[in-house]
C-alpha cells in the first residue's frame, strides 16, 4: 500500500476515532486544562504527571503491541494500527479506571458505541469467487480444463484470520479473474477429507488457516503458508501485496489473457447478410 493510499485510509472515521481513543488518557494527562478538571484532588499539585503504576501499564502495552504486531506479520502503518487498537483501548480502560472507576466505565461505554457505529472498513466491492459446496465438485473443477489456473483459499468460517483475509481475496478475484485464471474457496471445516488430502490442519490451534494453493493443470504448484526443508511451517502474512507478489498474479493474468482464443473474423457471407 502506497503512502498516499495509507493517508487516505487514515482519513476514514474508524481510524482517527480509534487513534483518539488509544491516546485519550495520555492526551488528557498532558493537556493541562483537561487534566486539572478531571484529575485535580485536594492537596495534590502534580496530578498531571504520570505515576510509576501508569508508566508500567504504558510500557507493558508497548511490549504487547510489538509482540502481537510481529506475530501477525504487520508490515504497514495501517496493519500496525489495526492490530494495536484492541490492546491500546484495554490499557486506556485500565488507566481511566485506575484514576476513577466512573471514568473507566464511561470509556468502556464509549468504546462499545464506537465499535457499533464505526466498524472496521473492508472491501465491499464485486468478487469473482467460486464457492465449492462439495468435495467432488471441487476435484472435478480443478481438472475439467487443464488450461485453467486456480487460486484456491482453504478456510473455516470460525477462524479470525480467515475472516480477515476474505475481503482481500475478494478484491484480488475482482481484479485478476479471467476465463483461464479463476479464484475459488472451500470450507475445510465442512469437508475434513479435503483438508486431510492437502495436509491442512483445521484445529483451533492451527497455524495453517487460511491456506492458499495455486493449481495449474490440476496439480498443486505453490502454497502459503508452506513448510521448509526442515519441516517447519513458514509464517506468511496474507496482505494484498504479499499474495499478489508471492503467486505472481500479474504474470498469471497476462499469461491467461494471452491463452484466450481470439475471436474469429466475420465471414464474407455474414457481412453481406448484414
């Protein structure tokens, strides 16, 4: 995602409202007018300074955000912000409650209200995805036309990573789908036989969800996440740019378009009839 596109995304109410919530306690403490009104107590002159407990909570928050961002593979500013919002809001609720229980309750109600009114933006445009409703149809479709390249997402409906990847996969399908390059999805929670055949774990602790496999001529060519030579599963972050680059979608699209049959020119007789 380009810097300009990131700035345009940040202009959406979801992001700047959540950023304000994430820094609300620190902002209140460092803004003298707000601080003296909210935290002023009798006999205390340093109410706008952070005490040791508050500093500990902020440092703990920083460590948690860094660890979680690394685990989720966040690579852009938007990814970092999205993955940190939950933890920053929890930390702020603790800080507000530490100052006054009523403030903590009010902050919690505000977060709930924001969550209801401002859901996270996601792709809601067109998609060109084939949803396979049974395993037999899935296998038949892969081999029906050997010229067709398939990019298949193996997912479960309950896995958060699969849910987050769904709009990205839909956007890619709308951009790259052609007659000879197709996108498909199959729920391995419903079809465990398919999961077993392609060596994908669908357990609650699985790190293979979602799994995206590229098929050419009915055979697997590449997959993510994949296993290295030592048998260790390699972590993969399913962003739009990563999927596009890893599977070479630009090149696949170009090849698929070139393989399309050229329309036959109209015959002389048909022209005369017109």
